[in-house]
C-alpha cells in the first residue's frame, strides 16, 4: 500500500491526489482521501485506480488545508469497498481518519479481545483495530490515545492520522515500510516514497524514524516523539521490487540499488550469451547492471503493454497466466537465433518466468538463461507485502534445478543473500530479509 499526508496547504486534497497517483504502483485495488477543513473531515474512497476513484468534482468536495490518502494492495482483509482506506470514524473526541501501510501481526488477538468487549467491526482490515483502541483509551488527549493504541499493536505500520486540527505520522520500531518527510511551501508532507515529493514539488527532509511519532499542528514546527526504541529492519524487498526506481527509500535511491544487484548477479552468475534482456519493467535496472558488468549488450527484447490496468481480471491462477500473455511480448527479429540472458527481479509462483521462457523460445531464441536479481522467495511476508502462502511459493517447494526444469529454461540462477546485502548495504543499517531467509523478526 501507499500512504500520504499533506499538512498546511491550500490545495491539500489535490496534492494528496497527485501523490497517490505517483504511488499507484504500491496498490491498485482501491484508493481514498480524507481531508480536514478545521471543522470536519471529508472522506472519499472506492475500489479502483486513483484516476478512477477521483475526478475534479469529487476533489473539490475534499476541502481543507490538510489531507491523508491511501492506495490499497490487499494484504490484510479482502477486496471489498469496506476494506478501502482511509478508515474514518466518529468517536468521543470527534472525528478521526487513518491510513496504514503494513500488516499487524497480532491483529486477530487484538480484534478478538475488542469483540469480546463489545466492539463491532465493519471491515476485515487490521487497521480498524486502531480506531477501537483509540476510542477506548483512557487517555484524555488524542496524542496520548494514539500512543496508547500503537503500543498494543505489533508488526509493520507506517501510519498517518488526521483529526479535526492535527496530523500525526507514526512508524513502527523496525521501520519495515518506508515513510518520508518533506516540506512544501509553508506546509509538510509525508509519503511512502519520495517520488510523490518530486511530482508535487516538495523537498525531502528526512525519513520519519523507526519508532518515531511526528505531530503536525498549525503554526508550529512538527513535534517529534520517540515512542519506541528503534531497531531498524527495513524491508529489503522495497529495493528488489516494490518501490519505484526514482524514489529515495530508507534514504537511498532505489534505481542504484537495483542496478547494483545486477552487477553482483553478473559477478556471481556469469554465462556466455549474445544479449541481456530485462523482463520489463521490474528487471530493467538489474539488467543494465548485468550488461555493464559482463560486457554483454543490453537489448529490450520484450515489450510491455502498459494499458492492461486492472481491467476485469481477478487474481486467480488461470487469469494470471493470461495476464502475463497480455502484458509481455517478444521482439522476434531481435532475439531469433540468439542466446539470451533474461533478467527478472524475483520468482514468486513461477508463472511469469515459465510464460516468458516459452514465449521467447517460440519466438526463436536459441537459449534462454534466467537470472534473478534476488534470492529464491522461500517464505511469505507478514509485514505488508502480498506474497502468497508457502504452498504457492515455488522456491519453497522445489530446488533450483527443479524450478529451472519447470520454467523450461536452459539455466537458472539467483542472486545470493550475501550479494543482495552487498548491493544494498548502507553503513549500519539493517534489513528484513525474511521472505528470502525465513528469519522473521516478530
Ligand atoms: P511469479 O509469476 O513468479 O508469481 O511472479 C514473479 C513476477 O511478479 C516477477 O516478474 C516480479 O516482478 C513480479 N512480482 C514480484 N513480487 C510481486 C508482488 O508482490 N506483487 C506483484 N503483483 N508482482 C510481483
Ligand atoms: Fe520485506 Fe520480505 Fe521482510 Fe516482507 S518478509 S518485510 S517483503 S523483506
């Protein structure tokens, strides 16, 4: 998912809209914005892409100098409109609205406890727990109620809250999911990725720190509170696949990291071939790195159709196969008779690689060597990325040789975990690698 918050700007909801547009890659299932005009909060949310959910007229009703927004990728909960965010509610202190990126690992326990105490839930989202925890807290001030609430939840959360007059941003102690702070005019912006800042003309200040709460209040500089001891475990998959290459994530540029992975992959897994071909778009930076390191020419041997969108397609297995065919097609003249090194960022179910190898062979490729710029995905993510459960993860159930046979490639190799760490390591920072190593943090 993506979150954004705009504070103290006359066009707050418009800036939230444009920010969400640049963060669309983080979730395509639903989108929503809440704005605050100092009196009350206004919320619009629905299933679909940002451009499908909002138009000029709708945005005009989202009045006020502050706004928060969300694009949804279902990790917790299901696909219904009730599971779109922001989660907006009335309670004894007035109105509140919340957006959340991440996944709470103790959500079911907390929910069961709340239900026993009489709470009624409208959605299946773990985020709804927070509303109840805040409403039931004994603390007088909203700030203290939020602290009280987030101390009862565990797992991954980059959160933005809107009240009648204030905005709050909170990040879990591990900093699994990104959250950056920027400045725009006299106001402030927080967003999952800095590509949102570039679009709306905001300047990046720093990240919201793991374990930090920022309080935005009119006429004051943002107030920072340490509410958890920081233990950084940033999601390495943001660099592998999730984030946009032009973003700074965890303070570093994503494109550079991804390209490094390709360089490392060329060092670890060289093979003789005629050209390096990326699986667009995810494999592009790593393929450039691989090509530069190996000296083998880079060619765009596969074209991507960018106009697929979500259309009518439900994410079932059969439909996934069709979707790959609709999305990617080979340039026959280029690859005919050639030995190809094909670079992708990850193999999850194996569906994409299998289709691509077959497609390239049908188009006349002499050899297809798959090189993956991350280690085998062996374990599901519980911190906010929608990896399927272990039964569906091909690398959890097959050896690399077996996967190679399954996808019908001439050879297959992955980046090692050590080389992945070398590609991304910034001094002193620590990463979560659980989906590649099974070493879970919480
Ligand atoms: P597979 O077909 O093996 O299940 O998925 C691998 C392909 O999906 C790769 O091309 C990769 O870029 C992309 N991919 C990797 N992780 C994710 C994810 O979390 N969500 C989506 N939608 N695609 C992913
Ligand atoms: Fe990221 Fe993987 Fe850790 Fe999930 S398990 S937070 S995807 S590194």
